[in-house]
C-alpha cells in the first residue's frame, strides 16, 4: 500500500514538477512497487481527460446574480466593558500576606540561631579564668587585683598579684605525602597476547548499478556488470522504456541471437498487440555471467540500430535479488528462486570475445526463458506456455545466474 508521501510524489510527477532528487526517488518507487505504476497511469489518464475538456467562459450576469443574493452584513455592537479593581485588590492582598509571612519566618529563625550560639559558649565560674570570652567587666580572682596593664590578675598567698603562666602554643602537625611503594607492592593487571587473531579481509559489496541501456555493449559497463553478477545468487534488471512492445520485441530478438528460446504467455501475447501500457517480466536462469553480459550487449547493439533507439531502451537499473524477487517469481510462474550457484570469473568483454561468447552459447544446446505480464497477473503459472517452459527448463547448471528482467514504462 502506498503511503501519503508516495501518493503526493506520484501526483507531483503527473504535474511534471519534480526535482532531480525527487525524480530519482520516483523511478526507484516505480521499480519496487507495481501499485505506484498503476496509480501513476490512472492519474496521467485523468489529467489528460481533464485537459481535453472544453473551456467555457462564465456568463456576464454571474457577478450581478451572486451579489444580488448576498445579504448585507450589519456589524455587531461591541458592549463597553467597565474596568474592575477587584483583580488589583486581590493581588495587593496576596503580596502583603506573602511579605508578612516571610518576615516572621526569617525573624524566628534568626532568634533561634542566636540562642543556640549563646548556649554553645562555656560557663564562667568564680575563681576560674575565662579564656577567649570577651567581656567589658573585670573578672574577680580571689584576693587579686588589677595589674598595670589594666587586666585582672590572680593573687598569691601573701596577697600580691600573681602572674599567669604563659599560654602554651599547640604544636604544628605537618602532614607529609606517603612514601612511594616498592615495585613488589604494586599490583598489576595484565592478560595474554591474542596470538590467534584472524587477519582482516577485504570485501567488495555488491551495490545496485545504474546504466544507460544503450551503452551495455561498451567495455566498461560490461566489466562492471559481470563483476556484480558474480557476487549474488541472482539479480533484477529494471529496464525502463517509452515503447514497451518494441522493447519486448528487441529482447526476444537478442535472446534468439544468443540461442535462447523465449516462451510467451498467451495472455501476454494478446496484451502486446493492444496500445495499452503494461509491465512485462522475463525470467532466465540458464546463462552464466559472461553469457548474460553478451545477451545484454546484443540487446543494446540491436536497439541502437533502430531509427529512434532512445524510445526503445532507457535506463537500466540492476538490483541484487532479495525476498521481493522470490515472491514475484513464485507468483509469476510458480517457481522458487534458485539457490546460489558457483560464481563465474569477472573479465572484460571486447568486440572479439563477445562473438566468441555468443557462439559458445549457441553450441551448448537449447536454452529457454519465459515472458509474462508483471502487473495484473492472471495466474500465468497455469498457462500452457509457462508449463512448457518449466518442462524444458530442467535442472539449473552450476555457474549460471538467475535474472528477472522487468520492462517498465518510462514517462
């Protein structure tokens, strides 16, 4: 099911206002979701019918008729609101209450703290020396008196003023850093070396490829294509075209040129004769990576010889096969996606080796492919042509690469 964002993208594509990034996302959506292509075709047809409708000017009396039926609007009277002092009085009362409460709270905490501070002072007794206690009154020391410096002095047995012993200064304690520990006392945590560590490996990931289908017979696209075909257990080729019947015809001719017989479903053969646009699918799993590259190179070469090759072949999008391709193949012809076989070597293809590969395919015996309708499929697996293909197909040989070619309309 299409999301709202995808439907908006399809509607924008119908209007022709897509940016390059949106156009790339739109092509990818068409390649992955058949319902997107159906909705795009429906909107495109509706837009064409809407544009074809005759345009008629409105009658000259339309404005007068509308204005005659419009009732005059009388502005409503806005009541005059009187200013109320109630909110101001409430706010002032709240402010006074908060201020008074805060004052009483902090005053109570201050008084309690002063009383606690006084309670912590040591008591001063008669005949004792009050140390470190400031006072404005002289302290009595028995029969003593006041010294020359104005301070109270204790009296001796004969009544003379005695001198206080000097106050002892507490010793200064110096804290030193601990001595460093010896190596025998240090605890070490260690582990054995990883001797059996495995070396790193370089992996070349298989990425989707995007080509101009008319350039698939060039050496560089051929080399990259064969290298990617050797990575996975199968591929999907989304082949975009502005003329689907012509693209199907060229694909059948290219298959015949490399010795591959294409079985065409009966319903698909009838649809190819009608002007309606359909999405078609071709499945082949009897060719190796070299042979598939030669098959696509032959297709590009034959299409390039047409009067307008750009209408026959457009963009070619290669995607590694996944669960989507497995589901499509099961629904199209009732066949399970084959397991991965032995990978073929990736080598460049030139004009001379291309002819040799095509000749070797023809000598290796009859090979088969099948052509069905991709969208709106009508149980093609039960058609006589598909059953004949399955009987002729046999066991897949090692080294061959399954390929599902989906021919899609390019607007």
